[in-house]
């Protein structure tokens, strides 16, 4: 079971939002850089992805946008994150993949956030990602039961 959602300081929330706003200026390029970083570090995971990578990139940016939009209410994302974790289990994503994704995400953010990127922004993003990954892994492992409440699509 994951720990409860992290309580972000106003500064951490600001750092995440401003760094992501910079990413949103070039979402297609940012998504492509994420997958390039991921596949460069772990070429074997490329086989887990089927279909158009541009569409996959759009899904990545949409999911990150949803996360950033809900920083003030992270518990409301738990049902959607749990469902995402269960779906990723079906895609053959294992626990080791989450650390690869973390590194690729932070790399993409650092490249695309420009002057908005800092060690403090990296730490804030790391905290949020770790919570997201823990929630998804717990659901994939069957530790979170599906919620009957409505959830946001991811």
C-alpha cells in the first residue's frame, strides 16, 4: 500500500507547475525526448509499446497535465492512478520499469524546463513521481481495490 499522497509546499507546487508550463510550450518534442531517453537507457522496453508513438506521447503529456492540475488534491487521482497501474500490469510493465521511467521523466523535464529547472524542482517532481509509481505498483500488485467512485481518465 502506498503512503498517503505527499503534502507539497506552495514552493514545490509552484516549481512543478512552472517547470511543466515550460514543457507544454513544446509537448510533442518533450514527449519524444522522454521516449528517446527511456529507450536509450533500456532498449528492451521498446517492445512494450505498440502503435503510434506520437499518440503515446500525447497520452503521456495528457496524464502529466492531469497530475499537475490536481497537485492541490492528489488523493482525488488515486482511483485513476490505480486503474492506470492495473492497465500497465497488463502491458507487462514490471516494478523495475518504474525507476527507468522516473529517470527518463526527470531527464525530459530538465531538458525542456529551461531556467525553471533546479535541484528543488527535481526533488519536487521526484516526490510526486514516487507517489504516482507507488500507487500504480500497489494497484498492479492487487493491493488497491478498484474504486466505485468516478475517476478522471488517464
